[in-house]
């Protein structure tokens, strides 16, 4: 459940957030200005977040390599096939990786 007036946006390095409050019910507009407040802040990603993401990418690329373990790195055609498999995986998954970093995918 989110609070009314709560906004957050994932940006590079963390989360930018704000909370807008409404005027208090006991506010008397004849005596004082009645307006809400906005509180803004930034919460940085934990330092290990980048390392964790690198590990996830490493494991997924490792799986691509395992799926193609019959290929020989001594053979140029096999190396090209493997590079193609890795490139396919990156093309399919890069937008999700980029968005998690708080950037918009290009294209």
C-alpha cells in the first residue's frame, strides 16, 4: 500500500521520492495560509546492488555458454556461433538491465 501523495522514481544510483501532504483539517483559512507541504528526498541503492546485478548477468551468460558447451573455442565458426548466442541474449535482456539502472532503453 502506498501513501496518498507518495511518488517515487527509479533513477541512476537510487530512488528519487516525494510526499505531498494536504492542509490539516484544523487549518483556519481566515487566520492563516492553508497549504500542503512537499517533502522530497533521494535514497541511494545499496552499494552491493551493482555487484548483485553483475553476478546475475554473469550467471545468465554462463548458462548461455553451458548450453553451447559442445562448441570448440579452437574453431572460428564455433566462436562466431557462440558470440551470436551471447549477442542474442544481450539484445533480449539489455532493455530490462538498462531500465533497472534508471535509464530508458534507446530505440
